[in-house]
C-alpha cells in the first residue's frame, strides 16, 4: 500500500525557488528520514505535506489510511508560536507579586483534555514529572522539545513529522528520545524524521531522501545512502577560509588590566521554592575562555542572566562584574554594553523583513530590530565583520531567506560589531548541520585568537567546543539544585615524549 506519493513538486517563495521537481514514493512498511544540510528544503517539504504551504506545481497524494488534517508537525516554529502566545498573555505587571507563571507545561501539552494513558506513559518515560507544573517560559530548550513532542502525540496523529528532535537535548535526554523514536518508528504510526546529520539517523529508519538546495540528491535504502561518498561530501564539505578581523570598535568603557571580568562567591538562586543554583563560586579571569556545560534545566541560563543584567536576583549577592560590585549604582546598560551574544531565542524573535546588513548594525544598539539612525562608520564595521566571517555577499540579502545556519553566522557578526568584552554563545550549535557547527566553532576560535573578546560557550554537554576553551564550569547535581565544579585547562610540555598534552585540573571554587 502507498503511504505517500509526490509527483514533480516545486515551490517558490518571493520569486526564489525553494524546491524543484521533487519526486518521492513512500510505501507501507518503510520508515523515511529527510536528510540534508541547512537550507536544503527539508522543512519546506514538510510544510507542504502538512498543508502549511501550497505547492507552486505538482501533486501530493496520500494513501487511503492517511488523513492529511491529522498530520502533526514538531519543529522550531511551533516552539516560537507557543512561546509567543504565552508572552501575549503575560500579566506580571498587573500582579501584586509582579510574577506570572504563564502557561504551565502540563496545560500546554493537554490543551484542556484530561491526562490519559498516553500522557502518563510518556511523561514517565521522558522524565518530565519535575517540570509539568512549571511555566513554559521557565523551561530549558530540551524540556521544551519534550513538551512539543508529547503535545503532538496527544492529538493521536496518523503521521508525525519531527524536525531535528534531538536538537537541544543533553546526552541523557538524547538517549531517552532515541528510545522513544525507535518505539514510534516500530509502531503503526507513520513518522517522518528531518535530520541534518548522518549520525542522527535512528536505527529504525529504513529509507532516506537526501535534499540539496531544493532538489533530490539521492534516495533509497538507508545502507546505500549512508555509504554514498557523494552524500558524505554533501554533509561534510570543507570549511572556507576566514578573513582578518576588523579593527575593534571604540568602546565607551575601559577594562582595568588584571581585574577578573566576573566574580561570583557563594551565589544561589531559587524560584518559588525550586532551588536552581546552589552556592556557586566562580572567577572568570582575563585571557580565559570558558565552557559552561550541564544537562537541560541545570541552571546555565540562570547563571548567565545573573551576570548579564537580566536577573534581579543578582542584587544583594556577592557578584562583581568588571571590578564593580553589583548594586553599586551601575545601570543595566553599563553591564549590557560589555556583552555580546547569540542564542536561539534571539534568532526566533528577529524582526521580519530586515536585510542582513540591518541585522548586523542592530548589534550596535542591542535591539531586536533597527530603530535608531545609523551612519557610514557603522555600515563599514558591519560589512567588515560579514567579510571576516566569510559572508560578504550576503549584505543585501533578506535575513528571512537565509538558511538557519547562515542566520546564526550573521547573528555572530551582529554580536561582534561593538567588540564586546565578553561574547556569550548560548547553545550556538543548536539547529545547525555538521558544516555550520564546524563553521561557528572555527569562527569562535578566530575571534578568541585575533581579538581581546573573551568567550562564554554554553552547551548541554562537553561535546563540540572551540579549541580556545581553557576553563570549564560543569554543572553537577547537588543536595538542592546543582553545584558547579570548576576545571582549568592548561598545556603541559612533556620533555620525554616531546609533545604537548591538554591537562584538565579540578580547581576548588572560587577559581
């Protein structure tokens, strides 16, 4: 029996063709994955299948046992829509407590329905009990991925399309979700998986359709595809050379030589009885580049918010930034002007209709969108950073039209135009294919090597990190919440064997 037939499908957006002459046949008993780099057309094809878009030409035919209206789609845009809806009804300002929990995870999943066997089964299997009564605005990226997946399954779909479901999950959660995917793929439910990396293909996937720039590059049984040299070359291309960094922008502040950029001593944070951080001590010295690693929900984002001016819980605690104790009369702007950063939420919240050059220039003003006058010098600096990161040809391109990976690189240029003292890269590889992950890590090392900007690289695991990292903050479970273990990385010269070896030294807090 035929599950799905696609005949000569093409799709154009803003006079730009995204898909061209796609033919694909899905037979009963097969489980398919769409594979391709960022910008290949995977999400566009998935949106055509789920009726979110209409093809410019061609036909999509489903088998007799598939009702297209029952197909569930789980991806980043669904996450953004759910979070936007939650923010619209935030009434913190009108409450005596100045706090609104917002949409609870449990309510976002059930949408007014009663919990049933499916709900209870997957809540337990995915370890979701501890955050079901937490507002979704206070959940981690990995927790939100679980919420979206279970939310989709609760609709009892006949087919579910999962766009890179492993993104943003720590090692334990990835293992749990791999097991869940294998269970779903072996069930009667049709599952279409969108992947950016050959390593993300679950064992139960039997067939793979490879897309490249909107056309079918290869399709067939999994074994043939993963061993195809052309497919491997597509997924792992060589990295481009990066240009010399521009001269640093003139700063309105100065940094005192030898003074730590960040000092935390016995800092804690709790929300409504939930201990998030417990007695954290940490010193971030000049010349250090730090990786902050830990599982989903451990408090990495809370730690960042304590130092970048976003969290009021920093007041009254022993936190010193750039030599000034928090609460000594400094403004939030005094703090924020010293930081640059990128994260997935910034990317999802960007203002529609902007040119790349405008997005980069907005970094001078720390705004999402461009509302201030800007001049030739700011344009020149923005152009120089695009060139330094290998993106000179994108200056006039609509930001919306770029692939997810290229958008991330543009946001890195945006973060660097003001030459921040600290660059925060919060899960910068989230949502990226292998090529763009390697590209952004190369760019991070380029910045660390050729400027005085210091890096805070945040990840849910000690996986891929820039080579420049010489300090780790590892979040480990404590009696309440998480404690932070500091590790210093240094190069040790071994005369007997004539080589340099990385040595990781645990350091008692504060470092």
